[in-house]
C-alpha cells in the first residue's frame, strides 16, 4: 500500500509534495509515478491565484491510499471523472473506494472543509480533472446574491445524493477527454490545459444558474446514460454493416424511441445516424491514410454503395478529396 497525505490549501506546496514523493520530468510539467507505484502522471496548473487545476492520469501498479485533509476555508472542489467510486461517510470524512462499476462520467462538487480518504486498488485506471475554487474566488458570487450561495450549497449536497444519476454533459465530456487524453499531435502546454479548465468551470456555473429554474443537472438516470454509451459502442463495432435504425437501437437501450433519440443527441451532440456516419468516415480516413487502402476497398469494407456520395461526405468532413491521398 502506498499512502499520500495532502490538502488543497496551496497548489505550490501540493506540487512540491508530489515532486518529492514521485518523479518530476525536467522537460515537462508532468510528475510521473515510479513504475512500482503506477504508470502515468499528475499535472498541477494555476489558472489564477484563486483557481487551480489538478489532473490525474495513471494506472495503479499497487494499492494506493490518498488522504485529502480538510482545510479551514470553504473552498469548493469540482471533481470530474470517468471512473466509479463507492462513497460513504465516517466521522465527517468521506470514505471513497475505487469501483469497477461502469460510469459514463460524472462530477462531484465538494466542500473542502470535509476531508476524504480514497482507496485505489491495483490495476485501477484513474483519469480525473479537479478544479479547486478558493473561498476568496467564490465570495464575490455569493455577495451579489444569497440565492447563488444557497444553490451552490444545495449543489454540493445533491452532487453526492444523486451521484448515480449525474453525468457529464456532451461539452463537459469533450473538454474532459481533451484534458486527460490530449491529442499528442497538437501542441500542449500550460495554456492548452488552462483554457479547457476555464471552460469546464463555466459549465459548472451555468448548471448552478439554471438549476432550480429551467432544469436539474441531477435528474438524468445514469443507467439510461450507460445504455446510450453501450449503443454507441455497438455502432462503432458494426461500421461494416448497414445502419440498423433508431427503433432497434432504442430497443437495445431499453428506452422509448423519443427518449433514446433525445438523450443520444444530448450526450453525443448528434443523432444516432449522424454518429454512425461520422464514425464510418473516420474509419475510412484511417484505412486510406494509415493503411493505404484504395477508395474501392474502403467502400466495399464499410458498405458504401455510392462513390459520389462517399467522396462528397469525405470532403465535407475532412476538407480533402479521398483521391488526393490515395
């Protein structure tokens, strides 16, 4: 068991603590784990003097225990993740254990005055982004409106109460993936992560402002969301076959056609057919660029029947004619 004991009161001290325990990379901002502890890294960025971003991206090679000690100030912690934790409360401390249960992603909103002890078992994949909002950052929002302060307090309470129903929106999911699974072909530096952290923070405030008026961010059933992602995986795995239709996909998700269609579009920002066609085009691009396949081979492999429509769709998506790269 490897134990880490820390708090979020000061990002510089936090970063120094993990640099002393782990293996900082002199050529990057990343703090890598020694291989006997984990494969992966941590990142710490200061967005402002009152807001900072923490990124976890690793696979545990031993059991790990992380003890986040409480702080005196009412700092707010926004923990975005795509892995599951089972939570309990013991002596005013959150006890969290890594779970192998499926999760499409969610965000916990916590009061930093309450500590947390987290157990991560060997083999666990940990990918998360945490935004720490210092109390001095949040106070101006609360001074403008006591209603905002009350909404944030309710948000903190209900983000745990309804954790099994809350999920990352399409925008949050995209930003999260860009943070924890960045495109290595693009330039990544301080601003790359900070910009996406700021945009994640904006989604939180928009949820707070809308909550209790037009929508409730905790009202979505995660079992249904999980079924949507299972259907998405099915479509990715059957690109060589004709599109089966929304009715059959809704039946696979155990949902009504309307509910399935609307939720699929909310999560993926596109209809099921648009999702299927886009994934098929991405596969065709990989075959042509990476494997050197001919247009005819691609059309035969991915069940395209009309070459003119395929070439037009390919150009509209990638802004290049497939003939130019074959």
